[in-house]
C-alpha cells in the first residue's frame, strides 16, 4: 500500500512573517492560545492537564535549600520558577526562561517567560537568532500586531564574551535585554506540539457535547407540549396578553408541579394541550461523550481512579497509592527532562541538586500562588 503524503494534514504549518521577522506558530500564529481555549472548554481535559502538571512538577526540588533560593532578585524562588516552567511544559510542550546578566557577562537573575508569548525570530537565512515576545499574538485585544510592542531578545548563550558583545551592541548594560532560553521541540529552538495534540479534536468534541446539553436545557429546545386555544376574541388583546404571560410564568424547572387556572366561558373554548414527540438526545451522545473522554484520559495515561474516585469506596486508599506510583513512573521522563534543563541552565548560578521529588500520598500539593 502506498500512502499519499500530500493528503496527510500537518499539525503545525510553517509560515514565515517577513514583516515581523518571525516564524508563525501555525497558520494563524496562535497555536498555543488556541490549544488553551480548546482545553478550557472541556472539564476532563482541564483536569488531565492539571494532573499531568502536578506530577511533572512533583513536590519541587528534593534539595529544599536550593528550592528556596531567590532567582529573580525579588520573590521568585527556584521552586516557583520550576512550577511556572512545569505548567507551561504540561500545557504547551515547552517552556522559556529569561536571564539578565551583569557588566562582566555573568548571570544575575532568572525568571520564567510565558511560553505562549514567545515566537522564533529568524535571520535572512531563516536561522533562529532571537525570541520575539508579545502578549497578543492571537489579536484578542487589538486587531493588528503592534510592532512597537514586540520585544526581540537574544537567544540563550551564556558565554561571557558573547554576552559582553551583546551588551556593547545594545548600547550598554542599561539597554541590554538579556537572553531567553527556549525549550521547544525535543529541546531545540523549534515549535513543539502539545503532549495531547493528537486528541485536540476529541477535546473539542467533549466541549461541544457539553454545550449541546446546556443549550437543550436552557435554550427552550425541549418543549414538551403545544397549548392550542379555541374561540378567542381577537378584540380582547389585553386578556390575550395576560394569558400568554401567565403561560410563560409556568415554564421552567422551578415551576414543576404548580397548578394553572384557566377560565373558559364555553366548553368549546377549553384549551387543548398537544404533546411533542422527542428524540432521546441523551442516548444519541452517550457513546460519543464516553469515548471522547476515555480518549482524552488515555493520551495522558492517567489512571481512572484519579478521575472517578468516590470518597468512602472500599480500598480507595490502596488504589490511589498504586495510581500515584504508576503515574510517577509514567511522568519520570518529563521530570528528568526538567532536571537536565535546570542543571544546564543553573549549575553556574545555583549550588545544589536539581533532582525533582516525585509526589507521594503524604505530600500536600503546593498551591502557593506565583507572583
């Protein structure tokens, strides 16, 4: 069998924007923003991304002394920086770190850069040379990209001589913007797919099913009967309006089991209630809802007990312990990736072990807000 490559749709299509000097992140240059919007519409996908992030981040650095070190000159510790990078990595498949340097070319501070705000800037030969930072690539706030607000920052190269040259080219340390480490596809300066890209259609389907169910209940698509009146006098407009308003008041779930009183002067004027025949829409989508949610869970390899646990269930504690052990193993490669990246980035700046502590049942999730 021969496969027609031309018929295979690429998940990310490269488009160079010459006016901005960047590679667009897919045809609309908004792949990360689009991914988040799709995930936010699905409760199960949102939960899966959050669970994946928690296990990738673990309980922070095993070396608590290192984890508490300030890295940005203010309030951001190494543990907080890890959480920001782990969150972006779990959501987008990549992360970024910004470094400032002193006049001697040595690292001074570090902080996370929102990965969704980063675009790869290229030279005339289409080689990556800088990272373009902007907070409205999807044009949600403004209709056009404001070129004056796009920051072009040098790619990460900690060689002190290179840094000194960049400082001089910028016109001094006061004007120097530092460098950005961009961890993209397989650690390279290349746009990554999110870990769950293959199931984005299922995630959107789950969102649409939820929306359909909501509209059925709230949008008057499930009317059960039609009220037909006979012998009405068209001249009695005021009475007719009162009747219509009275019927409206009795609609809705909150009016269940209420009794409506209607006056009729003759038997011929008695209203008739005609029922509608409905298709069972719940049955129609029951299979699709379950299958799409199963597919979403499977792409993250998340144990079922994390999503379906019922408090008080016999043996639940043992099931959760087994699930935590299993998912720690499933996410060990991702933690190792972050450990290696931090060793590469911070071994000349921070002293200690960059080993990330896997979660266990005794760990309280770190929910301290990041500034």
